[in-house]
């Protein structure tokens, strides 16, 4: 994985100024470049050109998606980005179809992706504590963050991505902030998965 695209889905909202997610993107970029990787960044809230985004996805061996967890999901700009950047300009480049044809609608839905061999990694920030995700009986009932974002993984699977790297999550970002620990953990996570 030499070419890495980082998508920053952080944005200003209420008391949050998007600084933590931006900092995580910068940490990842620096660590990846230290490992000899080429990195491109898209800051979704700053706007983007859909044709340029499709070219970035085509270039990338791995896409890292960084965003805060808001109301049990991703910020609306992340969904908007997927709707626009992986829209008409991506057809024929990132996916050929939904896998079926009008002549044979029984073929496998979701098998028309053209990104076979590519990898993705999810990195999120939450005010929710870790135990809320991992312990049965707590808020997410032991489902973990990856199940909370199963729909995100399906977007990448639809495009043909075949490698799903372990996700990274920072918790208690407002109630119990610990940036030095998150920075250390994120650097280690990048080294372990890209080194």
C-alpha cells in the first residue's frame, strides 16, 4: 500500500471546531510519509471536485476515513461526499454496475466494484466511552464500532475493496480528553498496519 488517500470528515459543529479530526489526519499523514507512503488528503468540509476525487480514489491503494461519531453515525457531510464523489463520475472507474444486468437480474448484487485489492481503514472520534461499544448491556450492547458503521464498510465493499484494516477509535473526547495517549496509539496503529 504505497498510495493513501485520507478523507477528513470533521467539521465545525457547536463546541467542536473539527480540530481533533484534523489533528488525527495530520498525524496519519506524517506517519505514513515517514513510512515512505504517498499521501493525498481531502478535507470534505472545505469542498471538493467530484472528478478530482474519483481520480484520488483510483490512485489510492488505501482510503482512510476519519470523522467524529455524531448521533450514532457520521456527520452529514460524509454521506453527502459519498453521494456526490462516488456518483456518476465514478461509474466505469470505481464501479461498473451494481453487479447485475437488465438481462440477468439474478447475478450477485454488489459485485460490480472495480477496486479489487484496495484497502480501507476507519478512524473515528467519540465522546462515548469505549465500554459503551464493547460491553453487552451498555449502549451499543457489545456491537463495537465496526458494527455501528457496517453501512460504511458496505460502501467500500460495493466498490470492490477487499482489504479492511482494523479500525481506530478515540473515546471520551470531551468528557475525558487524553490527546497524548491518542497520538501515541494512532501512530502505533499506523505503523502496525502500514509498516
